[in-house]
C-alpha cells in the first residue's frame, strides 16, 4: 500500500480497502522507522495527522468528502503551517511555530490531505544537496552515502523511500527538479505566479515557486489542481485561469515538436547522462513527437546572472530576521546593533551568510549597475532565447542535472562547483517558465531525470507528455531495495 | 575583482552579520571566487537591453484602501523573544 500513487490511494479509500486512519498510521510508522537513516523529516506530525485522518474517515462515512480526502502527504518545512514548527531548515527559526497556514497548506487541507509532517531542506532553500540544513543532511534512499539533491531534499527522499505518496517542494534555481532527478521521482516547477507564495518563506521573490513532488505526472496533475490559482494575498500571483491539469493527460503527443538545445548537449555533458536523455527523447518520438536542435545562446550566462539575482533578493528577504519580533535572538546583546549582528551571525549557517553577503555587495552603492542591473539585462536575453526557441518547437528537452547524486561531503566545500551544477535548471527560473523532471533511467544504480521545459502556463502540456512517457516506460515505478 | 578584508567587514556591517576575525580570510576567498564567477556576465555586451525584474512584465496590483487584516498581536507575539505590554523589548537605543 505504501508504494501507491495518489490516484491509487484515492481509489483504495473510496472502495474502503483501507481507512485514512490506517493509511496515515502506515506512513507515520514508516517515517518513524526510516527517519533515522534518511533524516527526511524535521517534524513528524503524528497526533495532528491522526486527528485529521479520523476526521477524513468521518467525512467519507457521511459522504461529505472529495476524491483526495484522507490521503497523507508531507510538506516542505518552508511552508507556514499553523501551530506547527516551521523552521526553513534553519537555527534562525528553530523556535518558530507558524501562526498561520500558507495558501498552499490551506488549499491542501481544504482538499482533505492529511499533513504527515515537515520535510528537511537546505537552509532557507539555499543549496543543491540538502547538506546545509541546521538539522543535518538528508540521505538519498538509493544510496545513503549520497545526497538527495536540494533544496527540497527531504521531500524528494521521503517520496522516493515511500514514506509518503507525495510532498510539496519549492524551486528557485532547480530545487524541485534537481532532487526529483537525483531521487528518481517526478517534480514540477510551475510557471512563476501559478502557485501562491503567501506563507511560503521567501528566498528570492522573483524566482521562487512551490510545486508537487510525486511518483507520477498524473499525481502531480492532481496536486496542481489543488494548489494552483490566483491568490490576492500574493501580489505576484497570476490571474490566468487554472486548467484541469488531468484533462489532457491522455491526449496523444503525435506531432509534438521537441527542441534539443545545442548548449545542453555540449562536450561538458557526461556521456552516460546524454545517452539516457537521448533514449528518453526516442521514446517520445515513438509516440509521434519529432525533435530538432534549437539554440539557447545565453545558457552559460544563466549561472552568473542567477548568482547575482538570487543572493541579492535573498539579502533583502532575510533582513527581516533580526532577533526582534520572532526567531533566534542572541544571548545578552550589548546594544541594538549587537542584537542584530549576533542574532543573524549565530542564527544563519555558512551558505546563507555567503549569499546574504554577495547579495549585499552587488546591491551596494557603486556596484549595483555592474552586477545587479547587468544580471537583469542577462535575464532579458535568457527570456528572449526561450521565446525564440518556442517559435520553432513546443517543448524543450534535456537533462535535469549534470550527473547522478554525488557523495555526501563531496561538493559542500566547493560552492562554485555546486553552483555550476545548476546549469540546466536556473535559466528556467530566470525566465519564469514551467518545467518538469521525470525519471528516465539509472547510471551506476543512481537515478537520472529528464527535464521538459514548456512555455508560460503550459503545465497541462508538460504533464501530458510526462504522463505519456510514463505510460510507456517504468523508470518511475522503480523503488530503492531497502524501502520496498 | 577581489574582495579584501576591509570590504568583507564593510559588507558584514551593511548586512548586520557578526563574523569572527579568524573567518575573514575565508570569506574574502569565497566571496572573491563567487565574484569571479559572476563577472562572466561581462563576456557579453548588453548594450541597449532593458533590464527586467520580473519574467512576465507584471505590474503591481492595486487594491482598495480598506482595512482587511485583523489585529492578532497577542497570537503573533507568542513567537517573540521578549515583550512587555504589547511592545517588543530590545536593548536601549536612545540614551
């Protein structure tokens, strides 16, 4: 039962094969059993989850339920959950009990999902390996000496290990897609503005987006139906009408035009990864798609531009953590300045401080034009590259990550190498486009994901292609041995 | 472009981050490395390209000037380190 998808669990609950309470207990027991080994969860929400589950069973008995009522899921610890610790993976918020629900949480509760707990993550969503968390690194269930990816590493690991059927993640530079790729699950970053950021602790406001991490594209569609939509409490929320993301899943992809960017398949790409992506694209061609080469000439510049824009925005967003109103406060501050500096210096980890400092530098007087303004111009070029490509093709395909999951401690002392590994994901955030990563194979028994990038608000198309791919392959059904 | 010790101290002060004297060389190296990475942006001319702050050119939404939030000070102050009579307490600022 713990291997089931959201769709299968919905049927099982409906046909009374299992109750929500039994299902919730099953996942809670698994989570408690395996959390020591994987460290996916910062908080396992046992009592409240069981209460929610009992309530869900009552609603089902009274026929007052919806199709997803009573299904347990995990929430990345970046979403405010009323009355539940919300730490963002940081000492700064270790003592923070959120006094409200994020819109994503509100919507998921309203749809009847049970909140299993809050998943571990890179501190303040800054990282690509889930090694920067105050609560310790998360392990990859495929090989626990390897990282799960980041920053949504806890969510990815939990879903891959079948500790929960689905989880939420957030993606600022690849933080849903890359861990999905490294853990062999499906992860979708929606179009910027598609999912409300209200109550989602901000890292980089023009890049952040929350989204589903699931076993299948179908499940991602089910979750999107719950979380997508305009929210007046998020000033960057898109007013675009919301699709029924399940409607087009079974459409044929005959005639679909796939673009393969020349820059994604250069000499630097590992041959074994390239082969998997080529095979993935061939599968889509078997289903009637065609592919051609496209150009995204400014791809290389996306990394430097991202590592200006994201730290700049983070330095601004994290200025609210000052030890005054909430969060960590240092002991015995001598004056206000000391209170600020030491609360922040002691409360933040190394990577966060590095990014705040770079962000502060590039925004400071005398440097703004050279760095931040320049990055915003590069951003324009990158957006235009994609728009030019979409004149010739419908979707763009390529690898999600430059390799499989690397070993713990292998890259954490080399931030630059870590940053360079984001090459396939960051330009998508800079352009605000939707993108999905689907499991596409294995190299040395570690998962490899294929990324599909769509034009604005074309999540339905991406989910359709991913679903057709998953109907004809079984990479997404593979489960790490110890967690079967 | 590199970031030397005095620059590191200046940035740390602007960002209100306390850093240990012994860590300054590491910060100097790390931040200089990141800047080198970032300077790759200069490999392309962006003359005449307008900067965009938002991918979709949205503009700020306006709303009616009405009170819509309710006062939940007591609830929110449950997370506060130190309060008194509804105020947040900090070390004295003005002598």
